[in-house]
């Protein structure tokens, strides 16, 4: 945070977030910068870092939270939520908390922004005071989450200025002033030990560092006063070291999309179930890293050891923010090259805050003015057209604005964190374990395409996985997924709808059910999968699968054919490009309306929907509503109400990406 002198220094604000992928954290940090410029001392942290009562010490609390799974709170907000649900909490428990909230959601999910709504309602029930109307953003909006965030944050600033006026003679900190981060990079070389009063290359001033080297030194004793360090993942997750055993392309080489079957194993014996996910931590390509080092004139210091140093004097009662990047802490071999490779997302689509920061580091007035235009709320459409529509990366922006030269000390402040990517596990049942430990299968579509400006785009994680050689060891996180399949659900009739890579959790479910039913039938199960035993009778499993071409991307077809000979499994397919008229899974659902009605209404079965977010989940839901109408006396309202009841009972679950 910037160190700002003046009579309003004691104004405090907490920016708290619940984030599954890091987006809510990014928005919280942006809100923190907004409030810093209004002379608030800010604390930005995940909700689980706080006890609810500790929020009373802040004048303002801004909650930013995403929704995950079936309307659930993110993992790093669940402990906080559990504390709010304690019995016999008085209605004035949080009466001194002044707050507002912002929800991040995806309207293709039935429980859109459910977490934000639940949390907001509970805070009000416990006496917290809403000082500014909450808002919700939708990933499906054509301009993304910023379509709601930007106007809301502008109005929030105006409301706070009106409610918490500045003292006479004090003005908001100008956008021309570069706010000091909580942490900067340092190295051991004498030349780099000096504290810089101004680290910009332009004419704008930077807020200064105060105190001596000794006062600013960060040691373990002071670290004990920092915010509680809470792992971003809850008790349903764990870190694992895995080895890549197979990296096989499933689609023909001439097919437009490269889809991989990855097989990984670890020496530990751990349990997981259908819908659970593995988080893979990618690396930027060496080519991109070298380009960034050269572009920023960092090549000469790229391999020097670096470490994080706090910029502000510790003040009693106001704890240190945790250093950036949990994964980098304790790494004595940390260098700029390593940061750019493993920890900083240099090919992310830049947010508005990136342009604001970059404008401080150029002497070119035309470049500065153009960069600042992208930060103006009036030009949100232009920002979208320049960044999101063509998927332009941070690296490409800096190549175009080549006068921008960021001091290496600021790298971790300017560039966003390179976060792990979650993949739904495709293995289940007998495929989960071997005599040597635990096995995992992933079904991964390699992201590679040309944009509207004819530039090649590749997903940072899938590009990393595509080139990964057999035998590679890597750290992953195993985490409970949003489907939360229970043992009892494995014994009920089920409708599985999983087009494309949405087949991954469906394959896991089918194998898990096959294993469970064989076990119940008294069949001895070994460590290796075998589909040669006699068929058995069990609950119905109906799979609706869709892809472009039957011959190109009907994944695991032979395996599924063998499985349906041994268990009550029906498979209905939609190959959208194999005929003149496009056919999708929702069309096949309508063709099988009676079957759908019988399973989910007469037999009280379950529905799982997995795959691409956007149009598919809504189209599938509409098809099921129509199927219920056509096979019964329900009207549209009654059919919708029935699906809503299924959701409430946990019988309709969706996990899309």
C-alpha cells in the first residue's frame, strides 16, 4: 500500500474475497487500490483469514465472492461461512460492520451467484449494515465480468467519498501517483539494495518508502503478526507429487482439435470420486519468458537470486499482508526467470488495472495517453475490443507499447499470478488404484486457435501439458469437485449429459458405478480394470454424449461399448457435423423425452450435466423441461418447478467450464 501522511491515515478498509480460480481476489485487490486512493489503509485477504467479529475493526468491508459447484462458497470462504452459521448468534452480532458485496457468477448455472446472495443475506441477519447496494456480474455477458464491475466500482467510489468525506485540505490520491505495493523484489547485489523513492520512467511521482533498512526488514517474529496464513484449499484437498505415465492424442492428427488422454500416478494411496478435480500448475514457455526479459531489459539480472521485502514499517495492530505467491515462499533459488516461468502470468489477458500500472512506466506521452484511455470507464467497449475479443496477451500489449519499461522490482506487482488450472478427473472405480499407488486419468482439450486478428492463441496450461514428456514429475492438487457424488447416488438411476470433454466426469462415474455394483454382486475386484466378468443387474445409467464427428472425437468409444455389455448402460449420441443439419445433445434429449421423463420423474433419478459453459447447459435444461411437458400433464411452469425441486434435493447437478 502507499504510505500517505495526513489526518485521514487511520481510515481502514478490509477487502475480503472468496475465490476458486483467483478472479475474485483480482477484483478485491483492484477495490483495495481504489480505497487506498481515498486514504484508507487496506487489508486484502481471503474470507477464511478472518473471524467474523474481527471485521468490526474496519470502517468499511468490501466482500467479493464467486460461486462454485451447486451454489457453494469457494473453498477459502467456507470456514468463515461455517462460523456465520453457528447457532444462537445474536441478531446484533455484526452490528458494527459496514459492508457492501459483489458477486461473480455464471448465468449458465441454475444457482447463479448463489454464494454472494447467501452470504449477503446472512450478514444482514447478523446486524451488519449495508452501506452501498450490492451487485452481481455474469461471465456470460458479452463484455464479461467488467460489464458490471466497472460501473459498480465507480459508483462505490462516489458513495464512499460522500459517506466518509476527506478532511479539509486532503484530496484523493491522484491516478498520476504510483501507489507503493506492500512488497517489492530485492536482490543481494549492492546496486539493487538502494531504496528507490521514484521507480517510474515517466514524469509522475511515486509514493515514498519510509523508515530505515532495519525498520523495513521483514523477519519471522514480525511474520507472526501477519494475517493467519490459510491454505486456499480446504480439508477436502491435498497436494500430491505425480508422474506422467501417458500423454496420448485421442483425435486424428488431421482433426482440428488436439484432445489428450493423460495418465498420471503417485506413490501415495488416496481416495477420490466422480466429479473430483486435479489442479495442474503450468509453466510459461521459455520463448515467452525470454521475450519478456529482453523487452523489459531484465536479461542481465534474470538469474540473480531475488526475495520479497516489505515496503512499510510494521505498525502495532496492523498486520503485514502475506507475501505474494505461496508457492514461492521459502524458495532460496528464486530468480526473475523462475518467477516469470512458474509464478507470473505474462500471457494473461490484461485487466484495466494493468494498463493503469503500465502507464506509470513509460516516457512516451502518446503511449501513456493511449494506455490511460483503456482505464477510463467510458471506454469499456474499446478495452473489450482490444483485449478480450482478440485474446490479446500482456506480453503482446507490452510488445506494442514497447516504451513501457517496468522495473524488475515491481514485476510481482504489475503481472498477475500464474494460477493452477482445474481438470475434472476421468478415472473412477478400478482405474483409481494400482499396486503401486493411485492413478488419475485426465481428458484435456489442447487450446489452440486463431483469433479475429489472425493471431495464434494457445492456452498456457494445455500448451504446457501438450509438450510434457513421459516421466515428468509435477506437483498437483487433488480437490473435491462441485458434483459431490455420494455413495447413495451411485445406487440410483442417473442421466449423464456430457458433450466433449464433459465426458471426463461421466466416465469416472460410470467406472465408479461399475466397481460398486460388481462389489455388491460379490465379484472379486483386483487392482487392474477388467471388463470380462459376467453382466450384472443394477441401476440404470443413461449417457447422452455429443461431439462434432463420430470418427474423430467420440472419446473412449470402444471402452464404453464393452461396459454397456456388462452393466445397465445406454448411450445416446449427437454428432453435430456428420450430417447437413447440426444435431446436439439437447436434440437427442428431446427425441428421448419419454425415457428422460421415466428416469427423472417416475424413477426419481438424478441428472448430471458437465462440459462447456455458455449455451449448452441452458439448452439442455430447456430440453428437459420440454421432455417433462411432452410426457406428462405438466405445463412449462410446473416442469421448471420440478427441476428447481430436483436442484434443491441435490438430484440435478451441473459442473461446466
